[in-house]
């Protein structure tokens, strides 16, 4: 064991035979992650599995592999199976990574947070993707067809000053995954680029006799879990944005602005965020619009819904003085299938990590990567300590998953009264869930 400056201890790192000794802000971050892991996982007798096969090689999967690969017990005994995300300018998947989630990522990789952030932004690093304020203003289409905003208020970081700690990093998801892959201890991971098709195939890949098989991919029935069928999904459109020559309005640098639009009885989630990407060096924001849909209900028309959202994205960006940056190459739109709000139990010897860490709906709350990071690290720590990873991961994510559900109910069940409250009393209407709990799961600890 190695003593840290804060009096705690860390397991020796296997990453390139180096030991990272966190100092200053990183010491606070590591200490907080360790405290939360201790709370969710507790202590156990030590590993009962002799190897781990992770099916899926995306965001959550890579982080679990990274944490295990740098441990003395599982170095060389972790399989990361499946095709990795290919980097491209198109902005598929989440782009707002909370500072709190980044603490878990740096912990899993065993690097200072700045090293990970430098890998995200590369040679365009100038602070522009780093978020220190979360703003909010309800939006609607005016009679002239242009979007207008209600009063802008800050629900985190104040209107002008900003937090002293990173609230979020706006970056391209495929770069985030690329950076993890670059910084993780790859010598401790067995990478298999093929998709796993069954539990038996996963077992065949294990380098030991008592493996834990983890489902971190999107085939929910891969390991035989009893998964209820769900009929919800989300449609999302998103694109990087550049500032028009006339200048931007309503939003400042290093900010995110949530600008929900009520359509019918629900709210479209509209979010504009500080953003930076070395492949899109002229962008300094991105915009996303997400709506919950029920594809099997009569009258559902994916193309029509997507067109409405793309129109909204162009219209609201215009009001803010922003424009889409090379949409032919960068714009993403797609339908993301939903998951049960409560993940089914993992069968013995398996862990349904994807469903535990990503319940309900995707892309609506800037939380999927953070819940993925917490889930991945907690599951790995449970394996290292010999504690049930299913129970530990659920405990670690209880608050985040509840807040995601609360926000979902607000948007889909009480959208009109919530819109009225947000327009009239502003920040006070966000007290729950935003003020109370959600704030705790945004900022980095240091
Ligand atoms: C458009 C979009 C915007 C998002 N915005 C944010 C954000 O701002 N902040 C944040 O923290 N998270 C966001 N998320 C969620 C976040 O991207 C994921 O939670 C995160 O990548 C970790 O999930 P994973 O490990 O399962 O991902 P990966 O294994 O990396 O896989 C993600 C991929 O799987 C696809 N997918 C997701 N669910 C299913 C499914 N049930 N069946 C088939 N394919 C599926 C996705 O489209 C994506 O291509 C967003 C997701 C999307 C799609």
C-alpha cells in the first residue's frame, strides 16, 4: 500500500509500473471517490472470481476494464470484448461529462484529471469546453416563428461568477472513449474486437475458471436476464455549434443552458453546452434536443419527429446567435431504445452493468456517462473486495437513478405546470430535484 498526502492509502498501480500519488485537487477527488466506494461496497474477504469478461467495449465497459487492469489481482485477467467506438466528427452519444463523473474516470485510469482533460482537447486546449455554470430558461416559439426565452436564471455556479471547480466538460464522446483507451493500462487487458453472441461464448473467452461475465453492451438478453419489454425510447438530435459573427446571446462562455420547450403535454429537453473538439476546432458550443417517444403506438412517425427536433435545433441556436458547424459531417440524429427503470437481477456469475447503470431513458439528463463511470468503478471495486457487484452498483447509483426518474416525471407528466413555475418563480422551482440532490452529482470534488 502507498500512503497518500491526505493520510489515506492506495493500491499500488500497475499502470506502466508507475504509482500516481494524487496531490492538491486530485487528492480531494480520489478521497471522495474512495469514501463513496467504501459506502457503497463496504469491505469483503477479497476476490471470489479469478477473471472478468466484459461484453461490450464502450464507455462503461472500458472504465470497468481500466480499473481492474491496474489492480495486482486482475492485471492480465480482464477481457474487453466487442468493437470499439470509431472516432469521427459526428457527435453520437453523450457530450456533457459531469466533473463528478470525471473524478471516477481519472480514478479508474489512475491519472491526474488534467491528463485526461488534455487528452480530450489535444492541441486546441484553451479552456473553452470546461463548464462552470448551469443556466436555465424556458423557451417557446413566438408568433413570428422565432424562439424566445423566459428569464434566464442559474441553478449552479451563479449567472456570472461560475464555480471554482469543473461542473462539466463538453467534449466528443468518441474522443472521451479514445482518451480512456490511450491512458488505461492496456498491458493488463485482453482486447477481443468481436461481438460476443452468448453466455457460452463469453465463458470461452475467460482466462480463468471462475469468471464474472459482465453485460456492458446493448443486447439486454445476452446473459439470460429476465428483462421486461419496454415500449419507450428517445429521439435525439445534436450538433456542434459555432458563434455567429453577430455574437452570442443569453448564454456565456463556460456555461450550459437548459432551454426546455413544451410541445403538447411534454417537454422537449433542449440543452446548449460549452464544447470543444480538436476535430471541429471552430465549435465552442453544442446543442442537443431529446424527446421521449413510444415507437409502437399508432401514429408514431420517426422521420416527422426528427424533422421537428432538427428545426427546433436550428431555430433556438439562431436565437442564441449560434449556428451548426458543418452539419453534413457532424449532426447526429437517432432513436435510442429504452431500458427498464429497474434493472432485472443479474444471474449468478453475471452482472447486468448496462441496465443497472443506464435505466429508463437515454440522453435526457446529462448523466449517462457519470452513472456509467460510477457503475463501472463500483462494480470493479466490488469484484476486488469480494462483494456482490450487483448490489453494490445499485447502492452506488440509487440517488442518481432516482433523480433521473424525477426529471423524467417532471418532463412527461407535469410539463405544463412545471413550465409555468419555471417561468414565474425561476430558480426556486428547480429546488427539487435540481437544487437539492442533482447538484451533488455534478461538480468535481476538487
Ligand atoms: C444522443 C445522446 C446524447 C447523450 N447525451 C449525454 C450527455 O450529455 N451526458 C451524459 O452523461 N450522457 C449522455 N448520453 C448517454 C451516454 O452517451 C451513455 O450513457 C454513455 O455513453 C455510456 O453508456 P454505455 O457505456 O452504454 O455506452 P456505449 O457502450 O459507449 O454505447 C453507447 C451506444 O449504444 C447505443 N445504445 C444505447 N442504448 C442502446 C440500446 N438499448 N440498444 C442498442 N443501442 C443502444 C447508443 O446510441 C450508442 O451508440 C447521451 C446519449 C445519446 C445517445
